[in-house]
C-alpha cells in the first residue's frame, strides 16, 4: 500500500509572516510593555512590505494584545502587555468548539491542584488565608433556588482560581486558573447547576475549609491529600450532575 504524503501545512499570509517577524524583533531587542515600536514608514522600509501588509500585521498584533495604538500627541504603536485574563479568554475561544468533557478537565485538576496546595502550605499570609475564608463564607448554607445554586458553583471555583494565583510557578498558576474559568463557563453553558446538588455544596465546602486549615498549619502533605480527595469527589459529583441534566433534557 502506497503511503500518502503528509499534508503540507497551509502557507501563512504575508501579514501573518510580518507579524511574526515583528514579534521576533521585539524579543531580540528585549523591548518591554510600553516601549515604542517603529512607525509605519520605518516598517515598510525595513521589511520591504506594502503599506497594506504592514497595517494588517499591526492589526493582527493588536488583536493579540501585543501592540497598543495610541492617538494624539505622542501617539503611535507601543508594545502591549497581554494580561492573564486576556490570554485565558483567547485560549477559551480555541476550546469553544472542542467539546471538552468533565473528565478532560478533572484529569488535569487532579494532577495539578494538589501540587499547588502543597506548594502553598505555610507560605500564605493571614490576609491571604482570610481571603480564601471569605470566599467560603459566600456559600454558608445550601442553595435555596437555582440562581443561588449557580452563584455558589461560580464562587466555589473562584476559591481555586484565587489559590492558584499565588503559586510561585506562573505557568502552573495560569493553567489552574484557566481550568477554573473553563469549568465555570461549562457549568453555565450546560446548566450543570440544575438540578440542585446539596452533596456538591456540602463536600466541597468541607474540603475547602479543611484545606485552609492545612495551609495555615504548614502541612503540605495534608494539603495535597485534601485537595486530591476534593478533586476526586468533585469530579464524581459533577459527572453525576451532568448525567442528571442530560436525562432531564432527554425526558423533555
């Protein structure tokens, strides 16, 4: 059987190629957020591209958050700073049509979040611990209706994003915060907060309270174990919740 040749990757357009070249130039010259970029005429002369290509390349970089354009006196193009919020929003767009499952998300959460918890044991200030406790205090009682159930789901995931934001490893922090965001959006899109689930509230709140205690007492081993158990139970309950929603949808 004749092996079919691998499909060649699509050719990138000239504006995309130029945008990549400009990014490389910024890195090579160690520019930082707020530094001025060469003007349009200089870019045309430097790279031998048309005005239209240069403008489109800059629009691409601006859409990515890597370039900021200012008008008026002192205006021009400057190196932009991509915030974590913007980066997570762009990445979420990539996964929008990927049909992520609860298992997909928790496969990573079970691996990463226990390590985040263990790494932060004994390192958080009382102010930081109080902020975690303040989040837990947002859902002191079981939800009374669907709207409150949704709000509690969102607040519970906010606890995990906040905790991750203090991790020393920025890549680990970003990944865990992104998973919390994706799970929040997934919960809302698929209405996984319906019907109400008292066990999810009770067990989740209990694990989070125990986790804060372990963090305060500098018990990394216990913090890791509590978070691991929390993730395993949460996955089971969320999958059960998803199944209940699906059954109700089919019945309707």
